[in-house]
C-alpha cells in the first residue's frame, strides 16, 4: 500500500525541526530524567486515529487548524478502536472481523506496513517492545488463540513471528518489564461473545525459564482490559461487565483500575468507576494524572472523562459530577472521549458530531474549551506526542 | 429426467390446439399500460351473416390472446377491478389484419374518474404490429419483457435488470439490491402487479427471490412516486408484472449454477389459475485476487453458496383476485475478502406475501399480508445466532369522486427479534390524484396528486407530485418530439433495517426522523420516429433531487447505526437512445450524477453512486437466431460515507456479456408446432474483469451459462 500524506513544511523547515529535535534531545539527556521535572512544554502534536469510514491517522499541531491524513486501510476492512504510540511508532490492529491485521506506522516517515496475523486469532492490542540486532519487535495479544505473537522485522524486510502460548483465556494486552513479558488476561469468552468469565488476571512469563506468575486482580472485570506502565507500576484497567444480549442493555459491573507493583507482583490499590458507568479507557496524561474515558451509562452512551491521581487512584472530582465538567465556548456542557492532558494540564479529547465528523477539543485546566479543530471523520482514539 | 421432460413437452403440446383465422387481442391497464391477465373476452356477432365467426367467451390467459373475430362482431372485455368495455364493429375490428396485427384494448380501473372515463371513450383503439412503449406523464421509464430478456441471455430477474437502462445492481452475500437515480437500495420500491414487495422491516426487496417464469415484464421508473407507490419510493420504482405462461426452463452455469423454473396456468371453477415455481442453487466458489491481506494472493470464495426456492399462485376471477408468493433462501454469509471469521455463518430468509383484491360498488378493495423471517446462524458462536420475524398488513380502498381519484389505506408493521427487540407501528394514508389530457389525441397530459401518510411515531407526512408532457413538434407522420417534466416529493420512514438488520451484531435502537425528498424534479425531451420495423427513439432529461434528513449508515463502535444527515443533493443527466433497423437493433443509455451529502461541514459523495454510468446493447435477430452483446460500464464509485478520496473508491469498470440464442421452433423437423424452444449460451464478463459491486465482496470473473427454455406459444 502506498501511504498518501502531504507535508506542508519545506526542506528548510524540516532541517530546522530536525536540528531543534536533536538539540532538545541533547538538552533532555543532560538534564534529570522524566518530563515531570522539566518545565512543562506544549506537545509536539496530536495524533487522532480515524477508525471507521476512511481509516487513517490524522496529524495535528498544537496550534492552528491544519492537519494531514495518512490513509491506513483503503482496500481492506479496518475496525481498530485504539492505537499505541511509542518512539514515533503507531501500532494498531484489526480484529477477526476485519482480517486479523497489524498496521505499523512510522510517524516520522509517514509509512505504513500491513502484516498478516494468524487467521481468526482476533488480535487485541499491539505493543512496541525492545528488539535486538536492529530488529523491530512487536507483541500482539491474540484473543482467540490464548497467545501472544512476537512479530519482528528489520526495515522493509519480511516479518517473522513467534508465539507465547497458553497465556490465559483472552489475552488483550501485554508489556515487557524486568526480563519478562506480562500479559493481561481479560478472562472473557472472547471467541464467542466476550462474556466475562471472571476477574482480570496479569500473567508474567519470564524470558528465560518456565516459571510463570499469575496475579489476580480482584473485582476488575471487562473483556477489553489493558495495561499502562509507569516505572515499576502498572495500571490495569477494564471497562466493566454488561449484557448486550438483549435490549435495553444491563450493567453487571462497572469498570475499574488496579494499580500493581510489578517488582513485588502484588496489587497496591484498586478503584471502581462511578456507578452506572461503563468503560475505562485509561491514558497517562503528560501532567502526571490518569485520564479515564468512559460512558456515563448504557442508555445514552454519553462520553465522560475522569481525572485520577496516580498515587492512590483517587478521583479529582468536580463540584457537580463524578467526571470533569467541560464547557464549550458558549458555556454549554460538552462531552468527548479519549481524553489525555498535555504537560500544561490542558485536556485534549475528540468528539464525533453529525456524520461522524471528528473534532479535536482542547480544554483549559479549569475545563473551558480553548480550542476546537476539525480532525477528519470517524475518530476513535487520540494520543499526544510529547 | 429426460422422460419427465418429454412428458411435459407432450402435455403442453396437447393443450390449446391452434385456432385458425384468428386475431390477437391484447388488454392493458389504461393508466399504467401494463398488460392484464385473466380478462374475460366474449365475442358476440353483431350481424347475423357473420355468425360463424363468433366464438365462445374465453378468459385471457396471457397478456394477449388469439380469438376469432370479424369486423361485424362486438367484443366484450371484462376483468375484476376494472370497468368492462365493449368494442363494437368497424373500424376497430375491421382494421385488424387477421394474420398480422394486434388489437390493443385498454381497461380503466374501477376507481377511474369521470374525466378518465370520458377520455377513454374518445381514445381510439390502437392497432399495432409492434410492442407498445409504456410511459407515464413526465416520468422516465423503461420496460423489458421477459421474452426479450431470455433472448438476450437472462434467466433470472437479476440478469433481466442488468439488461435494463438506468439500473445499478449491488450484490453482496447473494443478496441483490437495485439502485435507481443514485438512490440507496432501500429507496427503490419494488412492486409485483402493484403489490409492494419491500418489506417494511428492512425497506428492501431481494429481487433474487422472484422467479422469472412468472413474470411478463419489468418496468423501471426513475424518481419519486409518492402518490402511485407511496412511502418509500423516493428514488424510483421497479414494477414487475406477472404473466400466465406455460414455460419450463433449465439453466446450467459456471460456479455450480443450476436453475429450474416453470410456470403453468389453467381455467377452472370460472377463474384463471396460474402458478410458477423456481429452484436455484449455486456454489459461487469463483477465484479472485485478494489484495486485502499483507500481499495479494489468488484464492477462491468460500461459504458463498446460495439455494433458493420460490413458488407463486394466482387466482383471477371476474370479481376478485388472489395472489400468493412464497420464497425461501439459504446462503452462506461469506465475509469481505480478507475476513475469514464468517466462513461458517449462514442466513436463511423466508418470505410469504398474500394479496387479495375485489370490486365493491364501483370501488376496489385491496388487502395484503407480508411475513419475513430472517435467521442468522453462526455455528462457531451459537450465542450470536439471531432471528427476526416481521409482519406487515395493509388494506386499501380505491375509488373516484367525480374527476378525482382517491385512495385510503391503513396498515401495521410488527417486528420481534432476538435480544428483546420488539417494534410495531400503525400507519395510514390518504391520497388524491387528478389527471387531464388533450381530447381526441395525445398532444398533452398532466397529472397532479397529493398524499398524506400518518405514521405512528412520525406524525403526518404530506407529499405531492405534478407531472406532464406535451408534444412540442411533429415532423410528418412518423416523427414526434415530446417535452416532459415532473416534480414530486417523497418520504421514507426509517425501517427496522436501519436499526437492526445492518449487521449480525445486535445494535441499539436509535430514534431517526423520516427521510424527506423535498424536491425531485426532472425535465427533458423525447423523440420517437419510425415505424414498427424501423424505429428510433431518443430521450434526455436533467434531474435534481434534494433530500432532507437523509438516512445514512455511519458505522463505528457504539454509534454503529444509521443517522439523519443534513442535506443530500443530486444533480444529473439521464439519456437513452434506441435504433432498430431490420435485423439489427442497438440501444445505449448514460447517466451522469453528482450526488453529495452535506453534513457537519463535510461534503460527502453519496456512496456507490458513480458520476458516470452507462450501458449499451447490440442485437442481431433473425427468425430463429439471436445474438446480443451487452456492455455496462461505470466510473469510480466512492464506498465510504466520507469526503471524496480516490483511496476510498472502487475503480471504474467495463463489463461485456455475449449471448447467442437459437429458437428451435423454426427448424424443419421441430415436432411441436405450438412450443417455442430457446437455447441460449452466454459468456458473462467476457473480458474477465476483476471487480466489486460492493467493496470487499468480489464479483465473478468470466463465466458461462447454458439455458434451455420451452414455452407454449399458441398461434
């Protein structure tokens, strides 16, 4: 496939940007580690995943209304509901309902390659892992085969794949930590109807040896469980349990977040989402808070965002609601999804309007809308490039 | 098998021995020009000296019948639902050449207005040797008979529609929908003898379910028809007419195609009984290049098979008429090209339609019941199995008050489906229409109508239409130029398809507003020239349609459901030309549409509507041999509900089908003089073009089909 993207910057601007980046990296390398200790800076940009209609990635700057679009899947099915961004690599997957495909995008070059995963394996999330020997290594949780695929390739070379098998009922996410691969098992019947079978589990598979550890995460339920790693702590989140077999839908359990000490292999604390809510899509804001996107209920499916402290998972509440109260330019209430704050504490999120037209919204730390810019159509996820 | 075929041939041959010294009488509906079945013809002598030429009363079994008649006879024509008519003596009967020409008699429906009755008395009976051209005032339409379609290689309704101008068929998973004038398939109303086939639950009718053997003709009419067809006919109408034929047909083709169908009719108990049945099977395991994976590879479609069985029964009496149509189909629910998750999924659809009509003191009562049952089975994930049953019942009363025709109707829909989904709604409507036309000739005609639908949950939805045409020039006896125009409004109430049937997955119910065509306007010129054997016609029209609250499907997670979008505007040109010279005839059509949705600041080209589309046919016909080359092409088609983007368009395509046909009847030693036998061989997609009518669902490449049709044809 040939990616279609247009750059508006000139060669001179690119050179200047590259030089600035090198300089900034050098400065960062000389300073203390962690962005929290630096002077907060605006983001380099925002990436929005257009998950349906015309799948692709929309790139936006921190200011202005200009955007560029990188087409992802013009000839094939595509149903990704999210993506991961690490070291300028965007990873996203299509499930069994859309061909079991992995999309690897290099944001710097705006090139994408499509890799076929095992047929009917029903991939969930892909993570960029630490490869060796110049190889790119990607781990993909395969829900319907109780395994994780480790896909590696060098440059434009052919991809090869190995598997970690028997990693739970429905592996949905993974990460590497301390010479081990950690797999999030949603413990749901993903092969059939995603019915929750029990609490989410975290399975540790060491790189060497066969001794595995399984950490139970009591009360955490949801077929779309995911992990977020910050230092030696992981935040495992799951959206809850609900029955969609009949209408109206019924909520069985709300979503939640569980904080896990990876070195101690133990649960530190857990937090349930507010009553009646469904979902728990967690992002780590560049301001150090967790931002949880969820639905207010199973009737209206109104998008809400909750701000959570990482230390004790307590909610930064507003005066009138469990979630952030966001107001538009005219003072009316605004709802949006896929929230994440930049280092300045400004919440970024997306909103799909009539015709699934997507807007990127930015709110001040006080919750007032300060920016609204078009971001193509069919937006399902967002990430801020620090 | 061969013995059974021989018995069938002999049985057909023994019936209806050939009349001699006869004339052909064809009876049509005066409004629609559609042929009428079950008409009672009685020839009575007006002069004692020609008594020997009279014949007993008989019922018209096909569209036409051959009766013995003389210029001094009177012909009594009667049928249920129509005003009886008497044709007396010369000149009408006297002008009929007994060996060649056809006398066309039109009957007015019982709800005819006073003006229509008066005008009909003034309209001369037509005596022609050629097929009539059906038209309605100001409306672009085209008709194709099944006989002509079979000669051109069609043995299914799908194939017949593919031969017709202005049509755009969209096929996926064995289901075929029809698009007219850039409309979505649920915006096209399909009727069989006026009976709506679109299911209120889905908004669609699968034309694959209708046996060709039971049909006489198909007419596509472009544009909204709020008064004649009613709610749902926002893009156009496909009107099918049934026929009492005696026909049997077998077809074999590539990819496991096997089709058998037949139709029969007989008189009993004072009524005409007609029946038809069809059975079709295909594996559809064609190969295609799958470019949806990591690298293109050649593979075969799997779980793409289909099996269909259809039966119909009709009883036409002098005072009442009953029609029953039932079908069942099972097909593999093959997924898009790179998706193997549906390789075991199956779908079964059962449909039953019953319709009755009877006259009541100068008015007509029509009632009907439709039932649709849909079952989706996923053997690998039984928890996802779904089932839905939809019912629709309608009753309509038609009549006329002085010069104004009126219609009143009530109906109700009900659907139950897996997942606790239950929906029902009641509806009613009232419509009035008045038509004028020039006295003595057909220089001009105008019709105006209005309709109000009252639908539970949607309120009152008024619509109106105005159409007219006028002869603007006449060049000699054989050339005339007609100007025409039509404006109409239409409404489509959200169907349950919009809420549920789009996917095997269970969807949440979203309240939608009715889709409103505020204006559907067309105007153009039509030129007709020539005689029966040498003729030429040409027409062109400019069209515009504005749709408010268009219901468009926007997939995506929990918002996976259609939505009302802002405004959809279509502007375009439609044109067609035909030329027949001796044994050769040629026809061509082209449409150019710019259809754009405007919503949320975006301009979205309507999915699957090509900017340019067209078709052409070249036919060579001798008495026994026929050859047809049919070409169909269309430009790039967007397939997403997003802004125009070449990355998300299906490529332009050009398809050629070639058919040769041989009629066996003219052969020297053909043993059954009253049976026509037709053998056709078709090469479809002769250039082996890879293409998709719906994105992700590849269509077959080059394929072949061989068919044999035996038809009783009294002479």
